[in-house]
């Protein structure tokens, strides 16, 4: 997001079910592509891997994928957010030849940070065997590069190619992972095969980005000089990106270091009562979130661009304020309506929690956690949707403070509720309810003060 629109409008405006479905499916991949691929790949590999690997080896594989996913988000979020802000400005100025340079620089930084983070976590903190550690680092690298590519792919109109990239990557993950495991390479082989499939998806997306945004590539010897000349355009957004990733994972990290955690081989920790219910709850918000993303990148983007056009064309204060008022009213109504839909879906799934737990093979004492996680995820959706609007209009301070509050409350409430095993998951619910409400209020205030944000806060002439 953050000002990068993609042409879903052509599909979503067509009056037929197929086109609208394609638009919704592409929005799902844009908003949650790596998440969907990784969760689907994990589920399928668990099914086909049971005859090949022991239960403990499958647990090691799953835990390392989850750890890799968490580390990749922490590493990628600041870089991706900074790169997205740069590209939004570049596209606004129609300097398309500079997009590739920003992408390649961000890719280099992401690769470097992923490898460094992998060494610190998997060899320094957890101290995995060399084979498992290398496989985990490769997984972190591929997931990180995939997240970064998705930030740029949002500007590409090639829907079929993007969807095919994820489908092919998922298929290769299953084939490569099971093949490596069946050849006797254990969880490390399955993890390498799984990551190789992600690499296939990334290579396709990387090709699409380079092809869509051609540019002059500088020699490698000049890369250091180029990076030195590209300081962060906004330290606020970089720090906010880091906090947003930590906010999602802080509760899991705390639970992994509590009495709820179980240790498997090589010192890996997981919480069977907490991890799976939380991930199921996250998946529950993907459909509605995809619809909202499609609305943000089409209707909201057009309305916001119209507002900016009035400002830049020298419109009267009355014209500017009328468009701002219309934009604010439509946005708050849409976000709140989407939240009510998500809350209804989450409540219905919470009622079906015993049935869902039986299908997924969750223990009976995880049902209450699943119910809490589903309700909490609805408010998490409200938080993410409201922050998405704030990020779109580039109000960095509000976005940063919301992420900091979410990190603090999610961590504090989770640690507090761990004192009673019956309250597991309640900390996440309370943090999401409070932060979701705060974010919605902050979004309203941001839209109501959009004139000040446009003319003062984000005005280069005022900032000097």
C-alpha cells in the first residue's frame, strides 16, 4: 500500500462473477501471498510427509518454518516499508526508470540482513546442527525475498503470472520437500526442498519486476556508493515497520518461553495449545482483508488521488474540504462495515471451534484458545485495516505510535495472562481490542485532519 495502486479496478468493475473472483483472488495474494503459500505448504507436507518422516522430525520441520517466517517478517518489514515509500514517490513523479534501482538495493539489504539474522538466531541462540541451520537460513532468505517482491508486485498488472508463480512455487515446495525427505535427508532436506519451491516463486516475481521496471544497472563496485547515497527517507517508518513485525510475534515469543512451551530436539520450542489456534485465526481474516485491500487500492486510491488533484490544481478551500469530508466518511463507514463482517465470521467460526479442532487434530484444551484467538483476530483486522489507511496517507507518527502500543500491550497482557493456564489467549484478545479501537479512532482523526497533514506535516516546502 502506502500509495502504490495496482490495476484491480479493471477486473473488479467488470459485471461478471469470474472477473470479480479474479480480482479478489489477486488481492488475497497481494495482501497475504507468502502467508498462504507457507501455511498451505506446511499443511500439505504434513499430510504427505507422515509416511516418510517421524512425528518428531515433522515437528522440527514445522517449527523451523515458523521461526523462519517470524524472523523474515522482522527483517523485511522495515526494508519493505521504506522501499514502498520510495517507490510511491517515484511512481507519483513518473520516474519509472528508478524503480529497479530501489528494488535491487532493497533486495541486497534484505539478503544481507536475512543471512545475518539467520546466523545469529539459528547458530548463536538456538545452536542448531550445521545442516539444519543452513536449511533454516535458506528458508529465512527465501521468505524474506518473497515478502519484499510482493511489495513491488503490487504495482504489476500481470495477475495470471503472479498467481501462477505462487501456484508453481507451492507445487515445487511439495515435490522438492517430499523428494528430499524420501531420499533420507530428514527435516533438513524437507526444509531445503520447501524453500527451493519458494525460490521458484520468487524468481518468477523477480523476473516480472525487472521486466516491468527496466533500468540501468550499476556495476557491483558502485553498489556501496549507491547505498551510502540512499539513507532512509523516514526513520519513523523504518522503526514503525520493525515494531509492526514485532507486534505480531511478541506474544508467540513470550509463550514459547513459558510453561506452555514444549521442547523438541535441538532446543526448538513450540506451544501446541497456542501456535496452531493463532495461525488458524490469522487465516480467518484473509478473505475480508483481501476485499479491503482491493477497495483500498481502487476506490480509496481514486478518491484520495482526486483529493490530491484538487489540492495541486489550486482548488478552493471549500472544494478541498468537501472532498476530504467525503473521503473520510466513506472510509470510516467501509472499514467499520468490513470489521462487522469479520466479527460475524469470527464469531461463527468460534462456535464451530470443536469441529475445527477435530479436523486439525488440536488437543481439546486448545478449543478455548482457538475461540479467543478468533475473536481477537477480528479486532486485529480492525487494527490492520485502520493502520493501512493511516499508512496510505503516510502519517508516520500515528502509525509508529500505534505499532509501539500494540507491541507493549500484546507482550504485557500475554505475560500477565500466562499466570493462569485457563486465560491463555486472553492477552492477545485484550491487546487487539484496545489497539483496534485506538487505531480506528486514530484513522478517523487522521482523515479529519487530512488538510493539515497535506499542507503542513507532509509538505516538503514546510519541512524544508
